[in-house]
C-alpha cells in the first residue's frame, strides 16, 4: 500500500484537481485506490459525487468509535473508493492536538486499509499544522503541485526548510508544475530554475479550461475528456510518478 499526499502550503494551485485525476488514473490502471478527502472544502468529494453519511466521521474515527471501512464510499469508477470530507475535518488539528499531538495517528488509521488498497491518495488542506505533520509522517510521497511563479519559488523553499527542520526525509517531497502558461516567459524561467533542484517531475499540467469543467461534470477530466490535452498531461504525469515511486 503506497500513500500519496497531495499538498501545498497555499491553496489555488491545482492540488485537488491533481489528486482527483491521479486517483482515477491509478484505478484505471487496475490499482485498488482510495482517495481520502481531508480538505474541509470537500471539492474532491464533490467531484466524485460523494458526501459523508457519518456525522463527525473523522472525529469518530480518531476516537475509535467507527472503523475506516465505515467511512468509505464507492464511486462510479471501478477500483476507486472515497472517504468524503465532513465537518469534523475542519477541527481535525484541534482533535489531533488534544490526543497529545502524536504525529503517527493518521498512519495508525490508515493501517486499517492495509491489504485492501494499492494506493491511497490524500487531498490535504493547505498550511503547516498538526494535521500536516501527521500526513507527512504517514505518506510515502508528498506530491506538491506548483504554479511556476516567483512566489512559488519562495513557497517551495519554505516547504523544503520545514521538512529539514522536522527531520522528514526530503526524498518524500516530489513536485510537479501545474497551471502552466507556456506563453509566459516568467513561467519558463521559474521552471528552468526549479528543474535544477531535481525534485520536479518533467511532465507539467498546462493551464486549460478542460480542468475547470470538472466542477460542471462532477468527474475527473481523465474520465469525461480522456483524449484532451489536460487528460493526456495527467496521464503522462501519472506514468512518470509510477516510475518514480514503484520502480
């Protein structure tokens, strides 16, 4: 079971869209996949037409009142399940802190899925927090979508420094560019600079309206427009990620 966390310090970088499409591609490859929506906005849950049936499900999971299986819902796609976001996710930092702030609580929860899934994708909320520390500890890879702007250079360095300060293995941090506009010289310059750090996948996701239509179709772009450029870019990225983490 391989755990991938989609994370960025800031929002609006294509994190959820990437998580939704990569999970769908993994399932399409025949891997048993679970997407855990831990972003209180619940966009990943919306894209997969799921909503929580258990009130305060994550809180109850943390307090061992329910099992992970009880929170999992089927999607319209074979091999792909979702744990939808619920309101208690908004207070998960506080709840984790109340439980003595252990960094291994998310990992312990995910152990319940061992043997049932090949990949677990976590859609993370932005920011540094007790929850982020838990997710970083549980994840085998932290995938960081990055818009190639000057501010992203700073954000990337801050996240790297955070990993170093927390003594987290830096090899966990794997990055890729999203919302790329090839017509902008700034985007090209930032990408060239960050590629030198050898922590970014070569494939990037261009800025395309197809991705924005995910909200209209309530589906991954890889499902409703599989032959489009956006879907093909995600497919190429997924191939590169698989080669990077599995082989």
